């Protein structure tokens, strides 16, 4: 059952500099569904629109970002919610605190430096639950903090007294204290060293176990996705190019872009230096025609320069936007057809 459905979402940034208006189409026609209680990953190189997609899905839309088209609908047990149709920022903020929680990219550096950690918890719990200090506050926060394996003493610290890893854990604890139905985490492990990353991954798993929420995790780091996610979408230049469950994605990747990303991963015991993916994603001001990956694709065909491949299901639950696959499906259907005649 899906808890969130996104239909043909298009969002762009409009900026003006010396009377010249620039339009960056960062999310360009994204359609997908998130199942209740799953951990859904979104991967792709930097600049592919991952953070923008997350912002639009959690209703964090303010200039220069604008949603052009599409729907973002939540299907909670007690209500349906079209987050883009909510008028006021106040309404969206209420939903964001209690039902959905967005942990933005680089969030561990936004903890207020002149306030103790406890203050940040007081703000959230006070605003949303009306509990301001006292034993009720302590009980609530303590049980949450301790369930996540954090020490109550951190409450008395200032952010600069804590390590980067600890600050990130605090940010995640803050974002989950209200037990939201859906949690969006944008690059939660980026900028942390590998050992600390592992701690953050464990923390995310623990929250999922304790609270049974649905999670959407964005990172360019495929190893994290392999470790954490049930299903995975690969984004390239504002579009989803492949979606599958994590095992299928890693074992039988079908889009040449996914293959390129997987080939640049180091494998265990392999000491040779892996090539990073050659080239870079295109500018989204004036993206390439046809399949946006075509200028970098080792398997490019004439058609790829001219036409946009649609995301199609090639195996159960495995979707790909690539003309190579379209050919395969066509061949299969023709064979099936031949068998009938
Ligand atoms: N505030 C902004 N103003 C203008 N362009 C932006 C802004 N934020 C992001 N972009 C552009 O939108 C595109 C997608 O960015 P982003 O969603 O951050 O990608 P990702 O998270 O995959 O790295 C990029 O081309 C980026 O430069
Ligand atoms: Mg990002």
C-alpha cells in the first residue's frame, strides 16, 4: 500500500541576474510511489535534482523554487493530503513537524550554536505538543534519546562541544521525536567518516524499528543504499531513469547510468583504483535533447539523441527509461505473439 504518490512532478528554480532570467528545471516529470513502512532510496550524482525532489515532496517550496506541475499526495490512515494544495506555510509546517519530517542536507551544521541541545528539543516538543519543560518533557525526550542509544548528558551541551557524528545523531533525534509517519533524510551520512557513517546508518535502522515509519533516504553513496534500503530510484538530470528493489538494482542493473555508478564503486579486496564515472551531469538550464544521459552513454544510439525514453516496467517491480530495454521488451512481446499464432 502506498503512503505517498508523486505524479508527473515538475519543479524549477527561477533566478534573475542583471535582468536575465534563468530557469533551472531541477525536477522534470517524476512519477513514483512510496510504500508504507519501506525505506526508499534515491541515488544519483550531485546536481541531479535529489534535494529538490525531497523539498517538493515535503512541501518546502519557497522562492526561487516553484512547482510547475504535478501532484504529491499522502495517504495517511486517517486522511488523504495533497501537500501542494495546502495554502498557507503554517499548515504545511504543522504537517511537517508531526506527520512528515525533513532532515535537510547539511542539517547538522544548522543547530543553533549559542543554545544548548535541550533548548532545541524544548522548541519542537513545546510547539507541537504543548509540553514545556517539567517531568513530562524529560520523560518523553529521555525515552526517545535513550532508545536511540544516545546519552542524556548531551542535552546540556552546546553544538560545538559535540563531534560531527554526534551532531548528526542529535539532528536525527530531533527530527523524529514526534514519531512522524514519513521521514525524509537528505545525505544524512555525507561529510562523516566511514566509522561514524556506520553509526548513523544503525541509528536510522533503529528508528525504523522503534517507530515503524516510512523513510526516504537521499544519498549519492550507493553503499549506504545497499545497507539500508528496500527499493531504490536512480535519478539523472531531473528524472528517474531506473527503479527497482535494492537486490535487483545491484545484481541486474539495466540503465547504462546505473551500470556506470556501480562500476565506480570499490569492491571488497580489490586494491586497484576504480575509475570514477567519466564526465559530469549536464546543466539543467539547457539539458541535452532526447535521453539526457546520451552524451555520456557508452551504448548511445541515434534514437537516444532525438527521443525521450519513458520509464517502463521491464520485469516485475523493475522500471527503466532506456531504449535498449524498450527493444528487449518489444522482442519479448513479439516472441510471445509468435507463440500464440
Ligand atoms: N536555490 C537554488 N537556486 C537555483 N538553482 C538551484 C538552487 N538549488 C539547487 N539548484 C540547482 O538545481 C539543480 C538540482 O540541484 P539539487 O536538487 O540540489 O541536486 P542534488 O541534490 O541531486 O545534488 C542543480 O542544477 C542546482 O544547481
Ligand atoms: Mg542534494
